[in-house]
């Protein structure tokens, strides 16, 4: 494993930077705020006894709704042994784009709309086969991506690169509490193995409390096991 | 006057919509129409069968000079779920056909070379990915479960005879990167290796089109192997990435698979390079993970436009290396170009 200055375009730096993306989404993501990794400028790696392998990164992320860009410095420490602490991420940023509340107005409108609705939201296949999402479902696609980030963060290692491939199902659940509550079935794409992995999540969200994932469960994904149909 | 050509989007009256994803039946029909509309330079060639016994076809595009010609290979859709790739092959063909008579460089290239374009290589897999929402993300071909294992499909891009089965593969038939019972165990793999292998001295470029990731990958997938022309491949690749960026600002990273993405073996790109085809690249088109395989249709055109410039950069470089970059400057082609331009204008 390379130690020291890394080529920022090569996969070790890119995989570590993707973890930073997932982390930022768990902290700051919402139906109107989703981050994507844009570019890695610098990367440095070293082994830290007792902790694992530490990556120090300079990168930029793009917030995909408002299309703004933020530069970050981050540290990702992957555990290498059983007794190492779990994955650790620390981010400092010179841009305060990460935790500003430019999206608060839209979030509040969305929240109030779905709090007042008598019927509960149900949607499938976001996006559909042609990459299309109905406009009223886009915030829930974003919410799915943010919620998936909790799973992707917990599943990430130096040997993985996760993206959310699709929200297969979203079902709004009745809730007496303030936050809206949803059950999500998502399909994640893991790039190194090229596998599609299905997860079910129980997700809550409100503008004030942000996104929380109360439960997450890996599911059997049936297509990989379907036998060939006879012609 | 020529209705087939207007159907193909020439003369600014598009009927075939290059901005949508098309099912296999429509792509096959389009191939037939293209060959009918341009009989002088386009032929359909059948060169193999899929597991489910569908005929694998390509479009051969080139002016018939009676001589043995150098060649460019392009295949799309080796992985079923990567729908933007077949969309690109169709766009690529339509661009060549729209420009070869008016663009002297393209005219020269189709005189000096033949383009062999396979819009969908893994036809069974592609059709399966159109079946319903549960099959959309299928990757492999549709060959049946091998003895002792319970799932179907082989990853065709791990099945070629190029360090087969050594790294970046799974031997579990249920996995997405299952490399098959053996090298070239799949009929789709054999189709390519027979066709290209029997003409390998003619081929200058082997471009295999995939998604997603915004990458240009050079041989080899195995970290212990370096292509003899690695430096050149990187320079030309970087030039292609520059050309791509100029179109819509998208950044494509360039490098070997083990550097940029992950090590692997048995890829068609590696096989082609081992055959001696010098300019062998894997294109991973848009996007970078936001939509992934389900790229919105309004991104088809910009993706195709940038990828076209990237591919053309590589193809032009390869062409110029052999044909000494001599743009034919004599007056005969110039007059011919003007006459054709007038004729084309008259039919609009």
C-alpha cells in the first residue's frame, strides 16, 4: 500500500474521498441538499498504530441542488485490524456552504405539505429505467440518497466505492411525532465488486432535526439469483 | 428525396430519436435502415450468435476502395445495464454519416479506414434489462447456471483470453464479475475474438464503450503488465479527455484500470491490446454516480457529443500516424466537396 503523497486521481484517494461525501451527507443532507464528490486535489496516506490507515485529503464537493461548490480538508481513518475503532471521518472546510440554511424555506414548505396531507406518499423507481423522476418526487429521491449515505458510510472500506443506484420504493408511514417518517427500499451500487445491494431503511426527517436513519437492514436482491428463463 | 436519410436525422428532419433509449428491436431496425440509406458505405455484417441465439451484428462504415483497409473497432453494450453506451454507438454512426461528405477529415478517414461499430454486443442481457424494473440493473450475459452453481450470466468483460481468471474476477456464478467456465466460454466473447482476431493486423483502434464513471481506461487491467506504448496511450488519452472537457466541461480521468479504478483481467480492451491493436481504450461515460446507470435521457445528447470528440481524438491520432497526417489537399476532393454540399442542400 502506498504511503505518503498519493496521486489524487488514483483509486485509493478517490475511494477515501467518496467516504467524505457520504459523511457530509449524513451530517448536512436533506431533501434539498445533497453533496457529490467533485475533485480530489491532494491526498496523503499513512498507517497509524492503534487506529488503522489514515488518509488526509484536500477535495471539493458540489451541492447538487443549488449547484454550489465547497472546498474541504478531511481525514478518513479506515480500521485495519479487529481492535481498531470503526471508520472515522473528520472534515474541516474553509467554505461554510456545508451547513448554511439556504434550503430552509423549501424544506419547511415540503415538510408542512406532507405533514398536512391526508394521504401518505408512496413512490417507486426513482429514477425510472430512463433516468426520469417526477418533479414532486425529486426531494424524496434526494432524501433517499442522504439516508443511503448512512448505510454507505457504515459499509465503506478501502476496497469499496458506493453510490445509490435507485430508490426502489418509498412508503410514508403515519407518525405522531414531529418528523416525517418513511420506509425506504434502496439499491446501492458497489463499484469494485459491481454488485447491486438492496437495503431497507426506516428514515425520519424534519427541517429542524435533519435526517435520521432509525433502522437499516440488508435485503436479498433477487435479480442476481434468477435462473435463465427457457425460450 | 431520399426518405431513408431524413429518417436517420440527416437534413435536419430527424425521425429516429437519438435522444431516447431504444429497445433492441428498434436498434436492429435502425441498423437495417442505415445500411439501406447509405448502401455505398454502410453494410450490416453478422458475426456471431448470443447464448439465446440472437444474431450479433455490426455496421461496417467505409468507402469501398477495393484495397485492404485499416480499421477502427467500436463496441457498445457489453454490459446490459449501461444503456448510454448503445445510445452512443448509434449517435457515433449518425455523426459520421452526417459529416463524411462535408468534413474533409472525416471523408479522408472513411476512405482510408473502415469503422466496425457494434451498437449492442450483449443483446440477450440488454433485452433482459428492458424486461421490467427488477431486471434494469442486470450486467452479465444470459448464459445458464453452470454445474454446481445456482445463478445465470457471465461477465463478458472478464471472459476474454487476457490474463483470464487471475485478478478482479469472481468464480462464483452468482457474482456480477463471474468470469465464466473458462476464457472465451461465452458465444458473445467468441464472436468478437473471431472477427477481430482474424483481422487483427488491420485494426488500429479498439474502443469499448461502458458506463458509468467518466473515465478513459488504458491497458492493462493486471497490475503486473504494462503496455509497450503506455506513455503514448496516456498522452493520447489525456488529449481525448481534454477534447471531452471542451464540449461540456465534464472531467474524465485517464489511466490504467489498476491505477484509476480497480485491477481486473479478461477484459476485451486487454485482449485487443495483447493482439497487437495499439490504441485500445475503455470509455466509461457519464455520470459520476449521481444517476449512475439510469442516466436521464436529457443527458444522452451532451454525453454523446463529448464522447464523440474524445473518440475522434483517438481515432484521428491513430489514422494520422499511419497515413502521415496528410489531409488530402488536392483540388479534386475540394470540388467534390462543394458539389456534394450543393446536392445535399438541394435535397433538404
